């Protein structure tokens, strides 16, 4: 049996189980979505967004990239953000990093990762801003996890710098932005930072609508 066939069999079993519990499950799910949350997380296969918070299909709008970055030139991320905030009107954005992140680890090194170098440059800029604090840590693990936390904080700030968030805060005083870290060894989430419409925005990045 090919790997592809295994996936289709798993899908068939999953669909049957859902219909067994609720015969109208997929009929109801096929209607318009109205998620409350936008999840911006890392692409790491060990951090499944829905499962981590026990969310059901339809409850979580998801965007994932290497090291959970919010880059102002990333049209993919910005399109997801605009759709989730402006059109779906999510009430919360969860920006979630995780301990032992491979992208963070790579950014701390001097390794050459070909095309990935261009993406990691954004992480390295966060490292540059906090280099002395990170380098003071005794072990590589501590350095990685320190940058994981600092990166979450920086990406939350990058969200606030967008016109999408600022317009929404002005118009409907939402969403609340949550900066979280997923601890790989324990499976537990930790809240690092939280921002809402009362947050003071740096005048350099504040739009005059």
C-alpha cells in the first residue's frame, strides 16, 4: 500500500466517525465559517494548532510559517490577516511560538541555508536587537528559548504596526492580540504578552486614518 492510500483510508475513517457522532456534521460545517480566532504559528509539524487548544474545525483560522513571523512584505501573511480581521472579524489573534524552534535555532547559527537565508534574515534582526541578552545565556537551549520568547514579543509588535490591526482597533476595538509559547516537553501553553485597542502605538508606525 502506498503512503497516499494510507492517508485516504485515514480520511475515510475520520469522516465516518464524525458522521456517526453527528450525521449533519459536514452539512453544518460546509456553511459559512465564523471563527473567533486567528492563529499565527510555526510550520513545525509537532505543533498542530487545532489540537493544541482543543479547537474544532471552523473555530480557528490558521496561518503558519517558519518561526511564526509577521513580515511587513509578506503578502501571504497580510492577506490572511486582512481576511481574518476585516472580513471574518475575529475577536482574537494568537501569535504562538514554541520551544526548541528549528527556525530560531538556525537564525542563531552562522549556517548557510540557501533560500531559507532570506526568511531567516527577519529572525536574525530580532537576534541583533537582543544579542547581548541572548548570548549571556549559558546553554544553546536557553539561548534558543530566549529568542523564541523575544521573537513572539517582536512579532506581536509587528502586528500592531499594520494598518489592518490599527483600523480594526479604531472601528470595533478588536481583536485582542495574544503572544503565547508552546512548551514542547510538556505540551502546555504560556501567555507571554497581550495587547488590545488601548495599547499605545509608536507614533512612527501609527496611521492617521
